[in-house]
C-alpha cells in the first residue's frame, strides 16, 4: 500500500546550517506530495507541496522537489533559524480518494 | 483557507470513562477527518466524517469505540469511549479545502488516560 518513510530524528543544527530531511514514498499512480510543519504547541500546517513530477514546492526558504525516478521529496533549507525548530512531516495524497499518508515526523532543533 | 477550533486542548481522564472532542470550522466543508498521533509515531487516520451520512472508519477503528457526529457542514465531534491508557494520544481534526489540495488541522487534543 501507499506509505511515506522519512528520516528519523531528532535533528539538531546550529543557526545558519544547511538542512536536509529525507523523505521517500511508495504509491501507485501519481500522488501529490506535501511537507507539513508542527511548531511547539500548535497544530500541523502546510509548509509546501508538489503535485507532479519535477515540481518544486517552496515556502519560507524551504524547498522540496518531486523526484519520481527516486520516489523522493527531500526537504531542504540553506540556512536554518531558531524559529524553524519544529516537527516536520512528509505526506502524500493519492490522486483518487482523500486519504493522506504521513511519515513519522522529524523533530528539528536549531540552536543559536 | 480554513480555521479550525478544537477543544478541549488537553484532558486527563480516568480509565473506563469517555471524552468527546469538538471541532468547529470557520467555513462549510464537505469532509472532515479525525486523526490520531501517538507519541513518536505518524498520524493515523481514524475516520472520515461527511455531513448527513455515517462516518467511514479506517481499518483498526470501530464506531463503538470512536463514535463520530457530523450534524452540519462546520462541526464534528469525536468521542473516545471506554478509555484505556492505550488511548493516550493527540487527536486531530482536519479538513480538506479541495481535492488533494491540502489539509488544515486543528491544534489537537492531548489526551492522557490514567
């Protein structure tokens, strides 16, 4: 069945470091791919998305490219800030039906 | 976009009791979803709630344990019945604004069962 596998955490980085959180997926057809972020004490919110192969989603300095050949959607940011400390979830949604599949989440802590 | 208010934000309950979680959306939505987020694990879909029909439950979840109401297009409740410590989790309400567009989430209900 459809599933998402993402890099285990926790991840701790110094401010201005480069961030990569790996995400790979298994799905039939052509799913849409998402990154959600959960800041401390808040609900999940969409960070970025991509709906077809080679699309690049971007928001707040974060980027992820939909790679069909490697079934990946890795999240990157060139220079993280303390305010980026949160839990990041990779997710996919099939093109039919309304089921979203989430990864286990990766906790990121950025230290000054 | 959609703004979701979920309450209670947290509760501590005794074994064998039930808790009802409320979810209010600031706009009319067709489908509402209830997820469970267990410690260190991913989000798991419990059920999909459509207005005017019975909720559709995912494998491993049953109506007797997690009854859901959906009386109108902006509101839903999830009840966790006959609770045990294994039900300790975060429960999240979410809505989708368009087909495969994106999910909006409430801030969650942190449930601890003693």
